[in-house]
């Protein structure tokens, strides 16, 4: 069932922390009122290191960004965590490099990568101190659905407006955008019309958010898709007289439009009198692109650096980073190698908030006001991407379709390419390159042959930086229950408070709120003197719904408060529990789902078929199920939309199946189109994307270890509403 870990809820509980007593002692970037600063982070999409005037650009006008760079701190060696957007943004949000982060590549041969319950974002960290938080623009993770663990609202952002998933964000004139959990139609863009430009909507939402929260601490994560391809923009009149291609003119206009957006945000901060109370940062998620006809060489978009987007050379990962806060952030530049993973611990220190200790970022608060700062031992990148462009392919010497890794340690930079996509290949099979950035910033001279000791050391760093599954320490509050409840029957829920920070939390208190009429009784102490750094505490309750409770989803809400370094912190988590009339017992042995009773089945177009032909009797009974000419003796047949719910009770380990439009429907028409998903305890673990009769069946093989509630969902994917008869064939649970 959906379990949404949300830190505060934007209600009176949030306002109770708004004064933030015990603000951080760091001199840099604190506010005139003595509280922690507001934070505005603007993340451009595919903006190259050399595309701003303050970084050497000569052709594209960026006066407002150049002004901020002149009045603030310009980072000359800032690094995106990855060479493409999804892994870069995941690492930015969570402070983990691509050897540890949850999302490590852009989607290909599978669904969009998703953040999970264990991912703590900088928004969640700041919410613990009462910040109001907004993500406006491109999110870029998970399914295009509300109420799921990868949604921005579930990852610390109380306000979200924009694109949820990666593909949707490629549309500058979308027919809808998301506002929190609702799709908001944009009728001006219906049927291919280009009536409303999405960045205009995002800019206004950002200004509105600042207006509403100008007297409270806030975090604004503004992520317009500018200047990502396609080069769509209402006009490029400013560059109409140039001899460039149309795509290049529009690209330049997109960069200037980004500059204008940042300028308007800064103007609003000044008009409200909170500019000195607000830290503004501008960065990019990776190097410049060469897509949709854009030629980055027209603008020298990567400056003197080698490579562009998708390359692990400097041009693909070195990005602009500007920090501005009048009177608080020093004026000048810094050459400290600074990955964007450093932002989470930096924000935490500024807010006086705890941050997980098991991250790769290092706070740069001291660097904002002085030249001193702790340096990283090394920086790490991984690249696994199936796409390339002419220039990125040339930079990689044709090795664009291979897994690649890079490490920077001091002035040395190593880049290596696997023989294919297998990163477990022996080191001897990788092609290794070594560069001295102090003398060779363009990475033109490979010195690996003359530095065998450095090659060995850098190879060891690459191997040690990658972990197949990075196990995190518990942080914040995590509420867990069975996800199912029967009226009048008592069940147990537990809340884990995890202190993954480096300091003790004192006087933790945990409470649970249930709907009116529900009984809640704590079965363990709800408070204790402290939770040590790295430790955790578990509180359990017995919960009893009223005997007359109607079948429906209800929300249980837990809240934890504590004191961290003298500062009050508060975390919340919610679990959606489904009230049902009966709950079948979980399986006791491996079995076909068609042989197990379900909790319930919902189908908008007809009953779920569960009869002699597909479930009641043993294998081989009745007519077989056929998908694309392949027959299966067991299965569940459904129409779209449909949903089947099973109680696994944490007993199973694996779920396998083949899902597709069966031949019964395909023989009537080829017009059917569906999308099948598998959801385990609220987290989507499988997404078929679009399935047609021609595409055949999609294999399902997912880990369901510990899962309580399993949902099989089929949606109509073309709004036709017919010829969508779909089967979960050979759907099998292994215990």
C-alpha cells in the first residue's frame, strides 16, 4: 500500500517550527533575523560549462547570471554527479555519487528509475526544521503517477508543479502538468497547439511560492528544462540576425530565457526585502547537448574542455555553479573541485538540520564566506547510457556504448571504458586513460603508460567506489504496517526513528494518529532519553478499526520530534491502509496466483476471470491462455482498467509472470493497448510500458522479499477502452 514518508505536512505543525530557535552558528549565509537562510536552487538542464558569459561565453547573452557571478562566488571546478540527467539529479538530491545512488542511469530497456523510501533528499532534511519546500519544473523519476514513493511530495517537497517523469519533460508545450497529486490540463496546448510555454508557467509558480512564504524559511528547487532539446521557444528574435542554424538560434534564446527567469526570481527577492536572507545557487545537471540540430561548437559550449553531455571527460560533467547572497556569500571564485552532492550537507548545516552520515557530499558552508574548506579524497562517476551524438561519440573515440567510469583525485583524472556493458569485467579488459588536469585541462594527453602506480591506485578507487546495492542507515521516520485491516480486528504497526547523523538526538517522542473512532494503544514506550548517532528506536502500537468501518483506504500518520544540537526537529510518515471485509491467509508454499484467493479485484470492464480455465483447477485444465502464439496453462485474465490485490504477508521472495494482450482479444482487433504495473507495498517494482498485440508478452521477474501487499494493475494506454483483454500468464509466487 502507498507509504509516503513526508517530513511535515505544510500545516500548523510546520508553522510551529518556523521560528527555528537555535539557528546554525556558521557565519556564512545566515539571515538578518538570526534564522537559517531561505534557499533557492536553480538547476538548468544540459547547460554547458561555457554557456554563460561569466564562464567565457561570447555569443549568448546572460546578463543577470553574469551579474550574480560578479557579485557572488563562482565555482570554476564544480561537477555534476553524472553525464546525463536522471542519475545526476538523483545524486544531487540525495548526496550520493553514482556508485552509491539509487538511480544510476537514464531509462533504457526498462522503466524510468525511481527514488525509494530509503532515499533522503535535501528537501526532507530541511522539512525536519520547518522549511516550506517546493520543486517546480522537472522531477525526472518514477512513474507518471501520484501517490507513490518516488513522487516529489513523498520525497520532502510539500509543493510540486511540473513534470514527474523523464519523457514527459521533453515537452515544452505539454497538454498537462502535475500539481502535487493532480494532473492540470493545459487546453491551450491540446491537439499539438503551442499556446502556453511551460517555462512561463513554472516561473510564475516559483514567484507565487516566494510571495506566499516570504516571511518563513523556504527551499525553492526550480528546475526548468531550459535549454534541453528540443529547442522550442516562443521566439528567438534576439538572435534572428545571426548566421546560425534555426536550432542554434532557438537554443541561444532558451539560455537567455533561463537568464531572464533567474533575474525575475532575484528581483522578487529584492522587492520583498529578503535578498540578504536568501542563498541563491545556479547550476546544471550535466554538460551541453548536441540534440535536435544544436551544435555546441557554435557557442564553444564546453569551453576548453573535452566532451559534452554523456561523456565522462570534463566537458560532460564540469558545470557552472554560482552562489549569491548579498553581504553573506563572499565575492570571488573558487577552484575547489565541488560536486553537486555537496549541496545536501551544505543545506543541512545552514538550516541546523541533521543530515545522514552515509552520504558522499561534504558541506561547503565555510567556503561561502572564506577560502577554507574540506576537500574530497576523490570524486567518482559512472556512465551507462545507450545513446550518443556525433560529438560525444567522437570524444569517446567510438566507445559510447560501453560502461565507463571516471575518478578525479587531486589534479589527476582517470577515465576507463569496459569492454561492453559489463562493469564486472577484469581490469585488464578495460581501456584506461589518465590525465593531469593541472597541465592538461582539455584531457588531450593520456599519461597512463608512464604512470603505472597511479593507474593502479585510481583503478582501486573506482572498484571501491561502486557498490551493487548500497545499504543505508535508517534516517528520519518510517511507519510500517500490514497495509490491510478488517473492521473490529486489531493489527500492529511500527515506527522506526533512525538517527543516521553524527550527533545524538535527545528526548525523541513518537505519536500515531488514526481516523476518528479507531483505537490506538502503544505497546512500547513512545519516548526515551536519546537516540545515539547511528542508532535507531522502534515504537509499536496495536490499532483496532471500529467494527462498523466501511471498506475504504484510510491514512495512519506518525510524528516524531527530537532535539538535534539544540535545535528542534520533526519528522512525519504516513501509511495508507486498506480496510477490507476479509483478508485471505498468506501463501504457505510457492504457488500460481491463479490458485490463491485475492483480497479483492477491481475491474472497470468486467469480472476478473478465475474459473476452470485459469485458476480453480490444476495446471492443464480447460482452454489454455495464449499470448502472441505462446500458450500458458495458468493465468489471470483481466480487462483494462483492472487491479488485483493479494496478501503475501511477507512470505514470498519472487514474483514471475508474462503479461500481455492475449490472442482472444488480438484476434478481434489489433487496436488494444495497455500498460501493466506491479506495486509492492506502495512501491512500483515493474512497469511494462505500452503493450500491444504486436509487442507480445512482457516478462516479469521481480524481488518481493518481505512484501505484505501485492497489486497487479492494468491500465488502458490508448483511451480506446476496448480490445484490451490482458493476461498475467504463469503468474507465480516463490516462497
